[in-house]
C-alpha cells in the first residue's frame, strides 16, 4: 500500500467511528469521501474494506467491485470473482514469505535472496490477471487519496 495515506486513513477512521459529532470528527472528510465514492465505487469499496476489518460484507463488496473492474479490463467474466479474491489475497499478503517482510534472513542481516531486500513479493512473477487485480486495487487506493486531497484542500 501507499506509504503516506493520511487522508484515506482519516476517512477509514471516520467511517468506522460510531460518533461523527463535530467535536470528535469533522464532517468535511465524510462529505469528501461520499462524493469521491460516487465517482469511483472500487475506491470507496477499498476504504470500506480497510475500515471495517474482517467483515464478510466489506470483502464481498470489494470483491464484486474488483471483479467488475477486471471484467472491464478484458479478463474472463466467469472467472472474475475467483480472480478478484485471489488478487485481494495477494494484495493483503505482499510480504515476502522467506524473510517475512524484513528484507534480511538471519542475525547477520544477510539480504534475502527471494525479494532482494525489499521485503515484498515479486509482483512480476504473478499471473497477469492477479497483477491486474493488484494494480486496480492500488490505483483505486491512490485515486481515492487524490480525490480526498483535492476536496479537503484548505
């Protein structure tokens, strides 16, 4: 995920909060998120997924929006749901399995040979449909961040 996602984190916090009174949280972020979500349902689904935690409704919503986006990109419509689930799983588990995301493998700090010290899986080695799904999720996350930045600019 993107390193500096301040506005998306604020939106995630706001949408998972039960108390949206003015003293606890500003309404402008909720309005900006709603307006952004109307233009890009996948971006809104990413925010809902991140804010709701392990919740079947959020996962299903994100999967359906991602499957639709992948079908629009030209992938097989019949396999789109399974491919979307696989892409979400890969997006959630980007850490290298060899070094567990540390980039080194032992006490001597030897660089991991699998990820070359990045700590993340090599996306280029994944199947193209999964790469496209991960790409769509990352694009949606960055798009919603940009929309929130534009709408919350003071």
